[in-house]
C-alpha cells in the first residue's frame, strides 16, 4: 500500500535525517543528565524544596555549585 505512495517521492531523505537528528539529540540529553560532573548541582537543586534556610544564602550556594561545574 505505502510502496505506491512513496515510490515517486524525492523527499524520503528528510524523515531519515530528522530521525537520526532526534536520536543524536536524545542521546546527548541523556548523557548530560546522567553525567557525574553535574551530580552536585542536581543534589543541591533536589534539596531546595526541603531546605528551611534563608533564600539569599541558598542563592549563593547555587552560584558556587554552578561555578564548580564551569
């Protein structure tokens, strides 16, 4: 059924290219999320809702955590 629909099309390269782009982007996001380099930042951000300290102090700690990653 689909063979006749796609037989004369010259645009079949675009879906393949977009699928490859999606998988490369998805893999890059997964690698970034699970990288050990960012573990401290993620732990700090995860504890923010539970922390009762002054928000200004937390902002300074967040800056320090992001500076260590750069």
